[in-house]
């Protein structure tokens, strides 16, 4: 796993747009991961102040940090209409460093596709993300599902740590949408 840990550190450093600081930026960090037999590699990160630990699915096809948030159908306080009470979530209202970035980055909607049979929106925010000994403000995608679909499903993770680079000219679109034959 040394290659994965190097790529995780490089990907996170590039995505965070943070200038390396010799006091806080290690040369490498071996992010502990576990292999879930149904989903693949999962690792823990923290988001917010105070830090909220989020187990994230490590995905080579996603371009950013995505988190399941408390927002359901545009309402940050109606969480139970969208999720099982057992589903881990990032609670943006508990973070003193959370910033809504919707004026800068408009929401994106995905309709049922091969990855998810229910429509959902992604809102944009920024907050402090910590991986191992490194912390930086990063832009994150936060969930905004429609009621009902996830009320009986509990995932072993509450985020997706995307490692796919944004390709020049892709405007942040996922690889399968710009290269359908790939």
C-alpha cells in the first residue's frame, strides 16, 4: 500500500490548494485503510471544528471529497426523512468552521444512473479537513437527497474520498461523462 498512501497524500495536497508548510506538511503519510468486502477501501478523515470523524470510501472515479450531510431535500433539520438514524453523517451545523459555498459553486443534480437508482443533489461547502497530521480548508460536496431512498439503507461509510484528478477541459465532470467509451 505504499503507492496508495503516496497518492492519497499527493491527491489531498493538490485538492486542498494548500501551500506546503514545512511545519505541518509531512513528506508522506500512510493513511490507515481497511478493505470492506462489499465496497473496497475505507479510511478515516475528520471534517469540521470540532472534528467529526468520517469514514470515507476511497474512490478512483470520484473527483473530490463528498460527505453525507444532515441536509434532506434542502432542509438541514429534516434528516430522518432521508436517512436511517443509524447512518453516520457530517453535521454541518455542529462545525464552527463550516462555510456554505453555494454562491460560488452552484448545486449539481444527478438523476438515477448506474451508480445510484435515486436522484440527488450535491451542494458545495468548505470546512477544515484533517487527514492524519495534516489539516487544511477544502471545498467539499455535501449530500442533499430526496426523502425515502436511504431510510432503510445504512452504509459503512459517510463520505467518498475522490482520487481522480480533474482533467484539463473537463470542468470537474466525472470521467465517464467526458469519455463514455473509457
